[in-house]
């Protein structure tokens, strides 16, 4: 069965092009070949190849591979997610290490084994698809809900101090632990650190540890080989492998179970991974940024979070301040979100009045920036939507009160809390972070309450 994917083969030897084309044609959907490396970028723009098979040695130099490295560099500058396989008859350990560090995925040695080539190329296509999906997720997470670029907005003293700290630490290789309440924008800080880092040309791979089921932890992070378990019909690279050379952002790190903490610690200490079903060890080079709204120090004292993992993650700690300490940043963010959402919905969200601004500044914002974002989204949809008042209550939260056909509802505090959690989960479509934001508690606290009430 043919594998969906497009392969570009670049080699100045016509016999090699013909031979590779014949070997791969029964298995690969689309194949293009060229003897001229000068046309690589042209093909990348017109063809969008999933995999590029690149000769290391062209007519200028038949042995060193320097031309191959030069073209590899140009390819990755044009598309950092490109998957390149080198073709060469001169494979050495030194050359292999240099090529992998430069960004190549693997080698196809001359002469080759036809079955092995098909396997390598199909795995490379899977890797490309994984990289594209990872980039899509990164863009989704780094964009606001309206599709514009998520900006690190703020001019208050706490945010200016945070920006200065980020500027100092971003160019280093130190692991970073980002702390802060739910909805403060820890993911925005992670993206900013990566953007200003020396790894900015490589991938930022984001993993929400809180939403990752324990039984999928290893396969998602480490990947697996074909046949490793039922349903593994093809090999798949893990998220850590995809982040190689770049940055790995582990959100909601405080939600890891002790067993998963140990597995993550081993990876961080050894800087090595093995796919499930493989004995091959792969060295990885990633910078780790972790984020949490859980009290990790307290969890360490309680024996619920490994102290050695905590110190591995917390080379440098960055704290994101709550929105209610940021003064006029509230208005900057409100105007930003209102403008973006109005454009998104082609709405007529009115400009904020002086009374609106006073209300926004007086409100305590328990859900932080995320709550403000949702508030401005509702205002963009309905210009008459009431803003939260200075009493500390969001007028929209009245809908969270349980209804009982006009009868008196229970005054039992635990039952009220249980009903509020159910309503928040319903309104957020089961998204725990949004539900926690609506309830004004941390995601970690919500987990405990869900467990308490058996929801």
C-alpha cells in the first residue's frame, strides 16, 4: 500500500535518481527528482516535500560532504521543520554525528538495501507529519483565540521586571520553571523565552501534562516502533524527539504521578530516550521549560513531588504575577482582546467607556488574563454584555447557580460546591483549565475537588 507523502530526491548522478525512483515508486505516493541542487528551494515552494533525500557530495567535492552540509543549512533556514535524509557512500561516525547535529534525520548509504530504504523513508514521512502537527499545535497555543499573534502585553512594573528577567535568562541553556496562578499567561512567557533564546530557529514543542492520560505518557513523549503494541501500525517519533535541538515546554507539570515523575527525571538526567519497542538509545538535546500553578515546594514537603525532579526543573524560577497586581495592563489587555474578537466575529463591540474601564480596574479577576479574554469575547459578541462589578462578582456567573424549577435549592455548602463544579465543567465543555478559571481556583485544586466528589 502506498504511503501518502511527497519525496524530493536530489543527486547529480542520474543512475542514483533512477534507481531510488524505482525502489520507492511502489510505496510512495509522489516522487520528484532533480540533479540540480540549485532547484531545491524552488521545489520546496512548489512541491512542499515531506522528505528530501539529499546527496552529500556533488561535482565540486566528491568526498567531504561539505556541499551537503551547505544545502542542508539552506533547506532548514527555508523550512526549520524539513526532514532531510543524506545519501552518501562515505559514512563515518564523525560524519554521522556532524550531520545529525546539523539537522539531518538519517543516512541512506550507497549501496543500499531496498527494503531498508523504504522503511527509512516511510518513517521520515511520519516524522514530517508529526513535526507539522507539532507546529500547528504550537501556533494554536501561541495565538489568541481570534487567530492573531499572541503578544506579551504589559507596561506595569511587575511585567516590565518580568520582561527584563526573561531577556536575561532566555539566551542561556538553563531549565526554567514558570509559576503563577491559573490563567496568568505562563504559556505566553514560555513562548517569549523560546523566541528570545538561541534555539528560536528550532521547534518549541508544547505538552499539556495535565491532559495527558497516564497510559499514553510514554508513547506520546518517547514515541514507538512499528509493532510495539496493538495498533502501532507504523513507527512514530515522540514529542521529546521532535523537540531535539529546540525547547520542550511541559505545562501543568505538577499533575504528574510519582511513576511518571521518575520517567521524566531519567530523561532529563541522561538526556537520552528510547522509543517503545526499541533497544536503540537516542541522545537528545532539549531545553526544558516547565510551568505549574500547583505549590510544588509544598508537594515536595508532602512527598507528592520528587525533590530531585523539582531541582532539575527549577534551575531558574520565573513567577508570573496575577492580573489584579498589574494596574493599567488590565485596560491594555482588554482593548487588545476586544479589538481582536470584534474583528473575528465581524461584530460591533463598542469601545470601552470610562465607566467600563473603571469597572474593569475595580474587579479582582480571579481567573486572571484568561477570564478577561473571555469577558472581552462576550462583549465583542454582545455589546450590551455586562462587565463584572467591583463587588468581586462576574454578572455572568449567576448562571452557575443551580436551578430547581423555582424551588429552594440546597444550602449545603458541599452540595453547592459540587453543583458549581458541574456547571463550570458544563460551560467549559469539560476543559479543566477553563472550568478552574470560571470557579476562581487553580487547576490543581479542581482536580482534588473532582476526586473528592467523584465527578
